C-alpha cells in the first residue's frame, strides 16, 4: 500500500470537510470568515488575513456552534493521525539543552511613584501622576498551535452542580414592593456563543493540513524529547494516542466493506482508517 497516496487522498478529503465547516461559520456570521495569519509565514489556505488588522469577535448561534464542533473534533483527530503516519521513520537531532540559570533576585519595589511607574501614590513633594498611559493594551488573538497529542480522558467523577432556577428576593415589608419570582428559561438553540476559540482551532487545522511535513517534524521532535526524558528517568507522556475510540469518532475500528450504520458519517470512516494507519506507524520497526 502506498502510504503517501493514501495520506494525500485523506488530506484532500479533510480539506473539503474543513471548507464546509468554514462555510457554516460564514453562514452564521453573515460575513466572510478570515483566518488568523501564521507567525513568521504567509497564511495560506482558504483565506489570508490582512496584516495589521485585528480579527473581529466571533459569535455563533448555539446550534451552529455545536454542529461545527461535532465535525471539527473528528477532523482534528484524523489530521493528527495523518501526521503520525507521515512521521514514521523520521529522525531528528535535538539541540543541546541550555544550562539552567538561577533565578535572579527580585528587587523590592516601592509603593510610591518613581519615574512615572508605580501604584499612583503621590509623593509629598511631587505632583499627581496620571497612569492612564501605563494601561496595557488588550493582546491580539494569536494562532493556536495544532495539538499533536490526543486529549487525555477526564476522570473527574464529582457530581454536577445544580443549575440555579431562581434568585434571592430581598425586600423590606412596608417599604419596598415584593418582587415576583423570576421564571427560569432553558438555554435556547439560538443563544449566541463565543466562537473565538473555535475559529482559532479551524485556523490551526487549515495550517496543519497545508504543512503536513512540518507538523511531522514537530511530532518527530516530540518523540525525541520523550525518548530522552524516559532514558534520563524523568516523567513524560508515553503514547500520543489515547486508548479506545478516537476523539470525536463513532467507529472503534476500520472495517472496509462492512455495512454502514445510519449514524456513521464519511468523516468517521476516514478517521477509523487513519487511526489504524497511525497504530501501524507507531509500531517499532523490526526490519
């Protein structure tokens, strides 16, 4: 089997799926979705963001946000497994670790204003200092790096917090009117949700699909750091994939030719095949 041809076919299929997700986001936004530019390189993919302009806040209806997320999770898992397959047999050399430096001694800061910097306390012999110019501007949203490792399952078994259905009513008899009990309304499917992180995840996925060899080198460097840490006796995560069904997928194994169930999507079959290839690529080479 030609793995390079299979990877190219799966990458093109994932690009079509991501293009559909971007179209869904644009439909909810009512405008064109702009990808965040990559740091140090020109942003390629579905659209290039203009330099010097901050990306507007993204808000999507709840039902559309959930629909995009249901397709984005398996697409990320499939791209992650393609990167692992492409990194099979890749050898990298890690640079030597720099020597650890001791922590510098922190100087004790004064509570008084010195040279325009401080808490705003006025000195006896000085004039009031306006600190409005010291307020830091809001940092611009940065591109998230594409995660190369599966998220670990949560073992938190604490009971869920009950949702408050009312608020306390405080009134004074004979002075204030008695407030009515507010009616609790369940979340609506049209409630706007913040989709800023969703947009950054879409951007990271597009950039990863455009540069699979670069992501494979990232994974090879992670493997080299893992082997070095385990050889030195330090704790480190061992397996990049978690056990069981891949995140976001509905198939636990790849069975070509088997009848498809009604709830199985195309992305599920693609993810199951990529999952099987990734497990094959992680096996030690005994040839």
